[in-house]
C-alpha cells in the first residue's frame, strides 16, 4: 500500500520538476526544428559514416517506418542525404550534409554545456545517482519485459 504523503510528494515533484526535464533536454533541438528522436538519429549518423536506416532501427529498437519518418524530416531540413552504399547498391547509407554537421555539432555543444551545469549544480555523485535511478525506472517499470527477455 502506498503511503499517501509519498504519493503526494511524487505528484508534486512530477509537476514542479520532472515534467519540465524533457523540455530542458529538448530545448537545444527546438531552435533547429528537431525532436529529441531526430537529434539522436542525427547524432548516430555523425558518429558512424556507414550507418544505414536498418542499423538505426536496430540501435534504437524502433520500427523501420518510425525511423523513415524521422529521416524524411531530416532530409527535408537538408541535414541528411541518403546514397547507395558503394559495396552493395541495394543498401543506402546516410550522411550528414555540411549544414547537418554544423547543426549536430551546435546541438551537441549546447546539450553538453547544459548537462555540465546540471553536474556542477548537483555534484557528480548525485548526477550519477540520478542517471542510475532513471535507468532502474526504465528497466523495472517502463521496459520490464525487455529486461527479462534479455536475461534469458
């Protein structure tokens, strides 16, 4: 049975702080008309010069149509190009355009600076504890089936 005061404290913390974390994290992307998911794909492409749509699907654990929709936005913004892989003409590789490289670098710098502020404000130990707690929430509450399947 849940302690009523603990539940109320959770609700208060959620509405006063936790709900705003997503907005804080996503703010650097908004300037470039990107969602957090689109930025993650942009970052994946920046860090792997031979990445394909299929590789992103596997890495992110989402559907091919979901990644294709995000890539369409990135191509329309002129951040990404898609070309045939030289060794296998059936496969497409994704590359950042010069504008895409600039945008990815600027967002990464802004996000890194912002996170550094969080670490400075909280201290490195508390920042690590927060990340660990978020991972535990994900493993035990958000994706419990995935974790138990991975253990098999």
